[in-house]
C-alpha cells in the first residue's frame, strides 16, 4: 500500500481537483506556473542524467486485477483466505493388528470428530475408538487436542489443555481411554511428552523434567525413573537447543522393540548462559515488561552436556552409555535389536562422527563401531537411520541398519550388517542424492524404498533397491514426468500413501505395492497398483481456471567462473508477471527472494501460490529465486564451499545472478531488489554489503542474523567452527561494512522483539553499527513480542503488507525522489 502522499500524487481525481483550483487563479499565477514548469523540467533532466535512464515508471495506484485474457490476478486476499491451498491428508498408520504378512493397511481416521480405525484394503472395515472430541472427567469438560492409539488399539492416549512451548514442544493434561470399558483414566497435568510402549503395557511421560513410566495395565502403578529433573536438568525431553537444532522434535526417549527398556537423554544445561527476552504487550495491566530467561548457548560458549541413559523396566535400574565426552553432541538414537542400541555422536563442530553400540542387557556396555571424518565438510544430523532386523530365512544373518553417508561426494544409502560392522555395503551410488535416508524397508522382500534426486536435484521421485542387489535401482514413480513426491507406508509395507506435491496441482493416492502389475499407462506408477485417490484437489484445480497464476520457470544459470576457472552452475526459477512483454525496454523490476542457508533448498518443483506470485501479479515484477553455492542436493563439494566463511560465496552468487538479469533489455536495472527472512535476511544484508549499490538497489531483511557469535552454537559451529578457532572467519561473516550498505538506494529491516531463535539483539547491534557510520538510508519495523515467525497480534498480516507496500514504493522510485 502507498503512503497517503504517494496515493494522492498518482491519483487522477486529485489531479483534476488541482487543475480546477489552479484554473480559478490562472491570471495571477501564470508567471509562477512557468517558473515551476521550468524547475520541474530541470529536475527531470538532472535525474535522467544522474541515473542514465528516463524517470522511474510508476506503478498504477489501483493495479488492474484482470489480465488481457480476462483472468483474475493473484492477490493477497486470495493467499490469505487459502484460495490456492491444496488439501493434503495425513495418515496415521496402525501397526498393532497388522503382521508383515497380513497387512490390511489399517490407519486412524477422524470422521465427524470421532476417531475410527479404517482399512485401505477393505473400505467396509471400520472400528470406532472414541466418539466425539469432547469428554468429561470428574465433572470437568475436556477437548481432545491429540490422540495416539496403543499398538493393540485397546487404549487411547489423549492430550488436552495444550499449551505451546517452543517450536515443537507443548505441555498438556494427559488421559488414557480404555475402549473396552469406555472409561477414562487421568495421568497428570503439565506433562511435556507421553509415548506408548510397543507392547501397549506402559506409557513413558515427562513432567517437571523428570521421567516416569505409567502402567496402562492396572492404571495405578507409576514408576519414577529419574529424580534430578529441574530447570537445568532435562530427562526424556530436550532443552531448547536440542529441540531446535538436534532432535527437531519434542521427545528425547526411545522404547526398545519389545518395551523392555527405555532409553532417554539426560541433558544438563547448568553451564549454559541465560538470555533474557523481554515481553512488552502480554497483559494490558502490566506496566513493566515480563522478562523470560532462556538457556541459549551462543557460539563458543558452554553447551549443555548430554548422556544417553537406559532404564530396565524389569530391574528398575538405569545405566549410562559411555558415548562421547562432555562437549560431544549425541545426534541420533536407534534400537538395532531387542537389547542393542546405536547412537551417533559428533564433536562440538560436527567434524568427527562416532557410532557407538550399547547392550542394555549388560548395563550399557558399549563399543565404538566406526569413526569417520567429515573431510573438509561437516556431518549433517540425520533422523532416518533404519533398523534391518535379523531374519535368516530372508538372507539376513544378523541385525543391521541402513544409514545415509557420502559416497564420492553424494549422499547414498549404506547397509551395515552386522550392526557393529565399520564398513558398509553401499546400496546406491551416482552423482545424485538420496533425500534424508531410507523411507521404508520391506522385511519380506528385502526391498528398500527411498526418495532421491536421481532425475534432477529440483525433483523428488520414489525408488527402491534390494539389499541383495545393490545399485539395481527400480523406479516406483514415473520419472518421464516432472514430479515432487513424498511417501509413507503401512506397517507391513504392502500399502503406500503417495503424495504428489508438484509442480502441478497436488494429489494423494493409495498404492498396493504387492501387486504383480503396475498401472503406468493409466495412473502413472511404474511399480504398484493405484487402489484409489485419497485426494485429487479438483476444487482447487477448478478455482485455478479463474486466475492467471504466474508460473515458475526452472533453469540452471551459469554464473561465470570460480577461483579455479570452473563454471558455476546454480539452480533457479523465475516468475514472470501477467501479460509479460519482452519487447518492452527498461520496463520490469526484479524481485529476488533468497534463503541460501547451508544444505537448504528453495528451488524445487513444488506447487505453491504465495507471496512470490502476489509480487509478480501486483507489482508487475519478475520474481527470481536462486539456490547459490552452499545449498543442498548438488553434492558435498557444492555445499561445503561455505565452511568457515558464511555469507561470502552465497552473496556473490546472488549478485552474479542479478547482473545477468540487469543485462536483459526488458529489465529496469535501477529496480533490482532482494528479500530474505532468517538466514535469507542475513544473506540479504551480506549481499547489499558486498554489492555496495552496484547491482541490488534495494533490500528487505526480516529477522536476520547479523553476527554469528550471537546465534546458537550447535547450528553455527557446524559451519563456522568456534570463534576461538576461527575469529577471522566470524569477523568476515558478520554484517560489518555499514558504509557499503549506505551505498544501496534503501533497505528495510524488520524483526520480532520476542524472537527466541534469532534474537532481536542481532538487529539492535546492526542498528548501532549504522548509527556509528551515519547511515540513514533504511526503514525499520519492530513487532512487539513476536517470535521468529512474526505472528503475535496480527503481525503476520502486517509484515507481508509492509514488504509489498515497501517494494511498491521502491519500484515507483519514491525513495529516489525522497517520498518516505
């Protein structure tokens, strides 16, 4: 939205009023009019001379909302009311009544607020677990916020009164509902996490940072596993940094396959320093801010210490596994047998990976199975290492596991059997990457399913490979067509929920993988028969016919030569505005969006209609997204170039791409801008700093890191090592050259004051730097009490409105003329 002055100046109605007023006084003001006309002409001449181009082309005050083809343009209102949101269903597969040989594809479904077990194989099958989402206990009314069925489906674990904590975690009141007796049992309030044992006999839960085991057999026995839980010691639950950066979830406990043992983290953050976050608008009657303290380890400062513990339910004893040392990170835990557990540890900076095996039957005795160096890179944290159980009848002589490790510079599937083996048998290879790890393992056929970039780094297709036939890759989805797929499997691996996420309108369908025939001619599967579509999104497809949605065009850009004389190829996409005319000269602004964090990816063929399409439609701008060096899925060498030097090659690649666009005849090179949020906000500032106004004239930075010493240790040191070991790198990587930033035309900075992830301290330090350098060519907007997502008190509406209106001002030349 324009400011009031800008609206007035571009309004035809306002111009008419001014003409009438001047006409009534024309005889007296003739000379003055000539003088004003002459001054304006002189200013226009000077402006044209200074910028080497004619005056800025102003966007219409009221952008025409219909294209030349008579279709509607994409607007903010469309995006905010979910006009273009596809319906995607999640399936909670049930394993309790399924054996691998008798997989009926059971899953939990919600129908009319009731919880029902359904079957993808037998659509007549239905078993009611809980009727309605409201229930009464001790004359109090409760609402089901979350439900988890026991593996045997006889009892339900229910969470109510949910209170959000950090990004992934919550607190709530937990109950057990017995489906046979229709009776509710109360476990407790203020519970952080609760999980069923595989044998349905027990529930492990955490309250006040202590771990307990509740017997669902008699509903009276509760065993207290730990007694040292406190504000500084976490049992079975991650602290802030482990939740955010390591586990990426709210649970730090793992049941053994038969429910005989419970492994858990004991995290001690006594030595971690506290960071205060003031909140200013939580309560109207509070005259002083509420200050919340969070244990937040910054780069180079003490980390929490973590131990892996194993609790024996039979003996009521707990033993510690000797994994790593005080400064090590424990990044993944996996049971690889009924009593054997595997854990991955890295050193503080993720240079060295150690894999430790422990035996719960021998009070946690352990052995180190392998130690590997990252070799000028780092070890990314994985969560999908998969146990391959022993079955001599299937040729699996010992328990093993499938991991994701680099082979010739690309992430591939590696099979370790027996589990203590130090060298694997690779299942896949090539100049492409497996995404995340194995997606599923069929114990009957020895087939391993996985999603990979084998066709293209911007696509995701489903494949399978057999344990006994490595490198013989079989396509499951049709790779002759563009596609981005995700998958989940029923407990016996007979059925799969295949989700097509783009580039066309998403759909979901259920596959039968055990059929001897495929339906590639009719349904697009190379393997498996489509039983039915769970979701086709026909309503969305029909709505899209009314709109002129600017389409993404994917391409690989050549950014020139690197320091070694090698061509730099990066993935990108562009979105052209409606009614784009390439014959126009110096016409279109360019709006770059960047994230660019290590191993991240934005250029991917997913269906989406959001802010980028709004910009293209409403600002008549070309939108460009570039995944520069350091981003993921193009190999280890490509992503590792940023090690110890964040913000360098990433910024250079954005500048190189912008220069390519500035040379296009239809682009107005005075209107090239860059927007980013979080790491993208950091990259925006670093790009403006390195470019010094030569190519990017405008930038919009939201919630940026400005100094990597201020960000959390686990993330930062993975890519930068510690400040103590790499101070030169930290000094170079921080946003530090205010003079160079001052040479851009103008930039926008926005941040939430309650950001617990990228602290507001980053922006305040940056503002101080600008003040000291007398830099004033920027605008600032602070969102009181908003966290990193900027949503508190209508903030998410305002932040995007501000971005669009500010970009409109930039592209109209308001900042050049001083209209701000």
